[in-house]
C-alpha cells in the first residue's frame, strides 16, 4: 500500500501548505498530492476558499482512497512499483552507492544505480552505509479506526459493516519531543524500539476496548506510527535559528502546521551527507533538528523534498555528476518551472 504513515499509518490529515497568514508557501508535487488525496475521498472538506475564510490550506482524506489514487498516478507515469519488497543493503565503493539490495518473494535482487534517493523515513540507506545519523524520542500514540454509535453487538458477532466509522487516537503526540518532555521515550531506529511502540500501543487500545462495551475496533495501523525515527546529519542542519532565514540554495520552504509563524527555507545541502556522493535524503530523514525537524517530517514537506531530490538526481545522472556537484541554479530553475515555490524569505 503506497503512502506510508499517510495511508497505512492512518495519519489522514494533509497538513497546511501555507504560513498561517494566508500565503501559500508549498506548491509543486506537494500541492498536487493534496488535490490527489481528495480525488476519490469519502470526506475531504472544501478547500477552494481557504484563504477567504481565514483557514489553512489543508484537508482530511480517506487513506485507502488516497493510496489507490497514488498507485493510479504512478502507473500512468510508467513507474514500476515493487510491493512487499524490503531494502536490505547496499554496495558502497569510494563514497558511491553502486547498487542497492532488496528482498521479496522472488528472493534477493541487486539493482545497480547511478543515484539513490532515501525516502525510507528512517535514513535506511545512509545508516547502512555508516553515514552519521541521529535518532529522536517519540511519545506513545496510536490512531485507529473504530465503530461507535452503531449496532456494536452485531459487529462484535462478526457483522461485516455498519455506520459510525471514526478515527480515534490514544496517547499524546508530543510535538516537542526534542525538548526531552517525553517521560517514556520510544525510538524508531531499532527492532526492539519499534516492537515496544507497537505492542504498548495495542495494549492501550485493548484496555480501552475492555472498558467500553460500545467500542469496536475496525482497523489497526499497518505500520508503527512513529513520527520521527532517524535522520541524516547532513552538510547543513536546519534548526530553530533558521526560522525566517534566506538560503541561496533553498529548494522550497515550509510554514508551521501547528500555528501561524515564520517560514523555514530548506537548503539543498540538508538532503546530503558529507561522504555519499550519489545519495539524497527526502522526507522526514533530511538533516533537520529541533522545531525544524518537527516541521519537515510531515506529508507536504516529504513531497517537497522528494520532488527536489528526484529532480536533482535526474540532473546529476544526465550530466554525469555527483549530486553535490550539480548546478544549483539549474535545479532551482527546474523546480520553479514545475510549480515549486522558492525564496519565500527573500
């Protein structure tokens, strides 16, 4: 199922593309995906007049419908999708990733590569190449679908359907985990940490179900709902001090989904480390810390950095260059042509 936390993980809110003051700051694929999430949605809300109504440019959507729309879109572009496939290793030679290794039902495969984009959410490619990475503390939180206000006894006996489907959450999502406010931290960079997060979340849900006779679970998240797992230590680390700052190599910018506030421009250098010459990060594993990591971990920012990384990789391959050696002006001009909003702090 495509989409990660946005679909399999039940985090079905496409967070804002604006700065909270009526100014759109994210375009390109980030905006395309917001609209795509509503293509076949059962509920999306009206976003056409978000600015006039003093609202944020965001929406809610149906996760499975969004995943199907993503698949349809990728297949229409001629992209090969490998479901049920795991990245398990890479071949690194003189700072260049020569190949990635995967495993699935067909066995182990080796894919030679000229460029690699790590959009794993956990910096898997970089970590296994022994590049410097950082992990974050997470608080326990589980979002699950349940049925409430319907014929719950009928559904408990195995009834296949019924009204009253709703999304419920248990646990506090600590949006300032970097400040060490998490009393019992969960980490997403080890098997032990992920398993503890999942099992403890299930226990919290089960305890609620035992105490409430009208509560019937309908769907559990298909992956650990860890918000910030592991990210690279890049050539530049975006941090709190960069709010409102302009970067000549910015590949876009983001507002704060929690409140109106200053915009963070995202430098191209946050997508790469010092040693791997043909690898770029995208999504929540780019090089950012503190408040900046809290903002860049979300769906629109993953789309933004993903578009930038994909474009940069294509330019590098076309010109037989390493990703850090491409002409940043060509990258930025291409991103602008493709609908990205740059220089939001200039």
